[in-house]
C-alpha cells in the first residue's frame, strides 16, 4: 500500500476502459482475412546460415508465406533519428550472418497463430558456426575505451592525478560493484498489426513515440512518412524497450505488403528476451577519498559495460558522479566489452540506475569508515552547481527530502552498529540513499491541440504516448485547470502519429527520458489560453453568434462560459448556434532562455528497512519511504504510482533480476518469467511516498519537473545499505541472494 498526500489526487481518466477490458492494445485489433506471423530464431551464437530448408513449412496447413535471408522481405536502411542508437545496427533477414543466439532468421505467415508456430518448427537450418564471445566477466580485462564518451578529469590545482588525490585522502572507501543484464518485461509484449490499403500502411503497434515510429517504419519500408499511420492509444508498459522500432514490427509490415493481407505478429515472451533489447551488464570501480570531516577530496568512478556487436547501446553509469556530490578531484571513465549477444537498449533510468547503486553504496561504506550518519555525509557534500555544465540548479530541496524522510521513516531509531537489531529469527537493518534525475534532458518544442466542442466538452491532443504512466490524466488535469472545466468534460487523444507533433530528436520520440509531463503540461497551458482567444474571435466574427460584431476585448471567457455586456453563453451553446462542430488551435510551445541558464534536476531521498533471516539469510524488504523534490506535482495519485513503480524496479535490481548468458553458446538460459525473477505483490512492502511540491518556476510556468525514472535511482543502494546494517555483509554484486549472504 502506498501512502501519499491527498491534494490533487485525480483518478486515471482511462481507468474505466482498462478495468472493464474495453481498452484496445496493439494485438487486440482484428481484420477480415487477417494472417498471423511467427518468428524463427537462430540456435547458434555466432556464425553463418549455410542453408534453410523451408519446403515442409510451406506445405504445412495454413502456411501463406515463409521469409528468410534467402527469400528476403523488402526493407531499407539505415533508419533515421535515434533508431541506430537505441536498437540494432542492421535490418532483419537482409544477410546470412548470425550475430547472437536468438536472432531472427525467418518469419512464417499463416492463417492462424498455431499454424504459423507449427510451420516454423519444420524449418531445417544448416549453420557454419563459431564459438561466440558471450562472457562479460572474461572480457572486462580487455574492455575497450568508448571514444564517444571520453574520460572526464576534474583536478584541483597542483594535483597530478586522481590516484594521487586518493592516496593523499585521510579516509578512503569503495570497491567494485557489478550487476547483470536486465530486461524490461513489460506486461504487453511487442506486437504489431499491419494493414495496407492503396499503398498506405496503418500500423497498430505499442510504441513510446508514434511519430518517430512512423518515420522509422516509412524509411524501412521505402515509402513516404505520410503513408504510414501509427495507432497506439494504449501501451502496456515500455520502460525504454518500446522507444525505437524493432525488427518484428518491420517484418510484420513488410510481410503484410508482400502477402496483400493484414498481418498480426505478437512476439512470444521467450523471444522478447533476444529480439527487443535489454539493459547491459555493468561492472564499476568506485573509490572515494575524504577528509576526517567527511568532505570528499576525490571520487574515482571507472565503469565497464557490455556492448552487443549488433548495436551501439551501452551503459554510462559514471555520469552520475557529475550529478550527485561536490569534490575537488573527480575522474570518470567508461569502457565497453563487445560481445556476441542480443542488442542492448535504454531501460528505465539508463546510466543512473546502475551508477547510483555503485556510488550510493560507496558513500554508505565511507560513512561507516568515518563513523558518520549517512545523511550527514551526504549533506556535507551537497552539490549546488552541476558538474556536467557548471550551471546552478534551478531549484533544489534535497536537504528537506532528507529531513522529512528521516522523520517519516523513523531514521533516529537506526542503530549504527551492524547486526545490532534482532526480532526473533530476523536481523533488522535500515539503509538510505539519494537519487538525482536530470529533469530537462528532452526539453524541446512541443505541439498541443486544444479544442472546444459543440457538445460541451473540450479536447486536448498530442502525438505522445501513455505507457500506463498516467499521461492522459495529466493532460486532462492541466487542460481542466486551464479551461476552468471539470476533468470529466475533457477528452484526451494520444498515441496516434497524425496528432500534433514537432519533429525533433526528442519530441518525436514521445514518452522518453521522464520528459512527458514537463514538456506537455506547459504546452497544454499555452494551448488552452490560445484556444480561449480563438473561441472569442469566433464569437465576435461569426454572424450567427450573439456576440457578433463586438470588440473581442469586451468578451471574457470564464469557466466554459463567454460573457459580455448582458450576455452569458456556454461555449457548447455558442458552437451549436454557429453550427460549428469545434473551435480551437494547435499551439507550439518552446523552451525559453532559462534552459541555457540553469541545470534542471529532480531529487529523492530513499529510506529502507530490511529483515534478513538469521538462518536462511533470506532478505525481505519490510518498509520503504521515498521523499521527492520534483517541482509542482500535477496529480499526486499518478505521480505516487510512478515513484512506487520505480522503487519496485530498484527492488528487482537489488534482490531478483539476473539475465544469464551461457558463455560457450551465447544462449540466454533464463528467457522466461519462471526463471527470470521479478518483484511480485508478495515482494513489495508498505511504501510511503511523499512529495515536497515546491514549484520550479524557472523550468516552466507550471513548475513541474520529470520524475518517472527517479524512483529507481538509488533504490537498490538503499536496500543493499540496509542489508549491510542488518548483517554486516557488504554485497557489491547484484542481485543480493541468500547464497551471497551465507558466504
């Protein structure tokens, strides 16, 4: 159960359609003469396809077509925008090279899903195989520099190297912190239904950015962008995994065009683990140097990430060091281990999630070395100016997060001596950490449409997406406030590439980087004001209007009603009289000069209580408190849901999630929900989420900063720190399992 403040708690406007089953996701769309696709995946980790015998598959009942590298669908590249960065660097079925185990090597189209799946099993594949490089641990020693992210060195006058600064520090702490690859595992699998009519494609596909998805698909299919219409009103989770276009969607659309009939392709859960991206494995060496008073004198953060030979994606966790704490001497570097494994992509809080675990664990270790309260150590090293760009933070109330969080959680009852608190057969410990989320990384021009309708409702529309995060509710709440109407009279449209959008590196990508609210909310405000002006112009210029001929300055809009002289007319009545179905505008809102003057970030303080069984060493999280400084909180209910979900992500990172590759074959050994463990209801404790709700008027007029990914930043470290407080065992290798605590 999550506790939260009662103000601005609006229930989800899309709640009724979801709980009644009326919400339609990508795979819910059916058409006459619909065909079904099933992917064929490689069973080797590296090599070349020598042959594929598809005769039996083509003879199988219901088979319509079989596509392979020997009978290729028509696809074109390279894809535009961020697609080459977020996804694979190759198009599917365009060559015979196998780059990883589980790569797409074929597609069967049949009249039913079962027929397609059966026919796929009849394909006989001959390989010229080689042993893949699939062991991250074995490759760390030979990791390569990442040229696009060179090392960062900040050194005080007279200091020659970070190692010299560490050697001269009175107290040091740290170690090597590691975590395995992870997978998003959204509830809704990647799915696409492709329908061609007169050379134009309508694509029902779960995506975080419908406009960017349409552009990427148009490029892959060799058609004009205006010939692709992407529809995704509901998305069952994304977490970064649906931010780009993956091979299954391209193949579904290409197959539909070739077969001249609609095609549905739903990726199976097992296949998702290899064909739609994952978070890379990471190893980090963090060493902190400090004075006896706790002031950091040196921070050394060296990170190594896995990197697939099929893409450019990797983790850059050292970047958190430039956001968290002040130090006179800092060194950050990144290296990568190229591997024959599936392509990596962004996943909730990329870089920040793994980086915060290492840095916040090291800070806890330093606090114990110094004999300081972990909160006091963090306060001592608070950062007022971003080390990334040298600019002051627009607004920062992290100290209040510590103070409020400690009081709500009962931090004063913590015993500093590890293992000091026992409750029967359970060892009880408390730990804390903090998180920082860059809150304007995706700032850019945003297009928003607001209209008044003759039926007395108003609508707001944009080509963003709602991944279950509550974006519809945020747009409805801001529009209701801007128009002076109840939320019930606001209609929201998202998830459609034909809705208003400003093409660009971020805006076209929709819901990414925790940027939806701080980009869209001010745009709704501006569009609401512009729509009121347009309505008044319409009222004074339209001959059928009772306000016709008046000076627009005489007419006022108040709470859905136009007033002037002795006239009071609701806008629905006005539009009915003028025989106008709707009146409104599409407004583009762009960031102002403040974007170049400040650093924008959201902050959180996490507090965790764990219980570890004395005999089995089973760890359980029993309480969790998070206090958040993210500017204006537009809707406490959905915001608390976002923070709660992020913290649960952190619980999975800390205790459960672990993608395991077989070094000899490159095969993913636990590509299913039985063996890849995720937090379920029984794993989630009572959670207390509290928002400070201090508007950040420098970021926008509405004052809201991003928070979607903030909950997971630092959460795993809070768990690990609490486990140390309970047991005296410092586990630096995630996930923290019973065997590691027994050793």
